[in-house]
C-alpha cells in the first residue's frame, strides 16, 4: 500500500505533463510553424520558497505575443547568502487548462540551479503558445496566461564519481 502511494506521485506528474492538467506546460524540441494574427498577453510570476535566500524575479512582468510566435523572456536570480545555494524551479500556468498549449523550448527549469555567494544569473525561457489554443472551446475567451515559477531549496548535488578511479580501485 505504501509503495502504491509513492508510485502515484511520479505517475501523476507524468499524467500532468502529458495532458497539461493542473497548469503543467509542455516541453517541445521545435518551434511552431504557424503564427496567428491573434495575440495573447503572457504574465510572469516569480517566488522563492522559505529557506532559499534568493532574489528572483522576471525582467519583464508581461509580454503580448502573437499565438504561435516564439518568444524569449528572462528571469533574474541573485544569491543573497554568503555561501553557495542550490535551487530547483517548479512551474505552472494559469488558467490551468492553458498549460497544455504553453510550449517551452528552452527553460532554466529543465535543470537544477547553483548560485555562488552574491552571484547574479539571467535565466531565459523560450516559449510559444500553441495555435491550437484557439480551437479549445474552454479557452476561447482567455486573453491572459500567467507563467509562474517557484524556486525550492535542494541539497548540494553529489559529485559524479570518476569512472577511471572506480575502475582502478575495482581491479585491485
């Protein structure tokens, strides 16, 4: 029973990623080949969880883009602590159903982030809103989508073992 509970978390995450349920965005490898004349406003939100001493914010609070148009925006983060800190970004889109149409080509959220003491970092996001959004009857009146990130503290990443060292010690 406990194993089923633990297994349900990654299964739910996969379900959300595939369907866009709960505001989960889509990760894509290529840009849209269709750009519509219709525009949509995209707002950007930034948060840090307790225990992560970062100043984290979008460079622009909002942009108006043509649906299907690939756009790059940036967030900025600064470590306010006197030691390295480590964070992982979680994200969602509101309204939640729009997540299925919000496609990220590049994002700082695809990897964990390390900031040295006092370090500033620009964090780009390259995205487009899938033109199919205009065919979704539940989203026909949506004029604004909000992309929200929250950075959570994580433990210092463990170093990757050196394969050459491991091979030489196993042969002894």
